C-alpha cells in the first residue's frame, strides 16, 4: 500500500489534534502556573518504578518539576499546532518521539513488555515516525510554502 499525500495529511491532522488536545487540557488544568499535577504523577510513578525510572524521576524529573510542568504543556501544544499547520514537521516529530519516550521512561513502561501493548506508545511513536519519514509537511502544509519540506 502506498501512502498518498491525502492519507499522510489525515494522519498528520489526527496526531496533531491528539497532541493539541493533550497540551490544551494541561494548560486548562493549570500546568503553566502549578506543578502540582506533575508532582502527583511522579509520586505515583515512583512507587513501582524500575531502577532506571526511579533514577530518572529522582535526578531529572523532580528537581526540575516546575520547568517540566510548563515544558510538557507547551511542548504538546506546540507539537499539535506544528502538525496541524504542517510547519517544521520533521523537527517537531523528532521532538515528539523524544517526549513520548521520556514519558514512558518516567512512568516505567519503556523497558517493559507493557510498552508494546500500550497504544499511546507504539501507535503514537509509529505515527510520528511515519510523519517524519514521509516529510508530512511538504504537501498540504506550511513547510511546502517555506521550502522546509524539500
């Protein structure tokens, strides 16, 4: 099966709406003004964390929780907008893949079989990879207008 530009556009818009929704919801829930939501999540993840995840939570996530809270909400929103507009798609999809891996490292599923059974892991990463490889903004996106999709 060949991926047509229309099929790539549909995938790009669907993944973009998904990330925009995630980011917008976090902004509406106060992630820009308070790190309380993220702190609670980290505390829950830490209870059953693997040694690698526990190290990451203690050394990276918790010390920067105020900054991470803002970056997560803004990053998801920016990724969603980037995909919807078809602007800087290759850069944003790489950043998105990193964000998904970090989330799954933090919640402890990255190095487990649960990672492969989690649709928000495999399907989102696969979709982002397809969008990256197909240069999804080069057709029906702002990347085409600005020459970023070439």
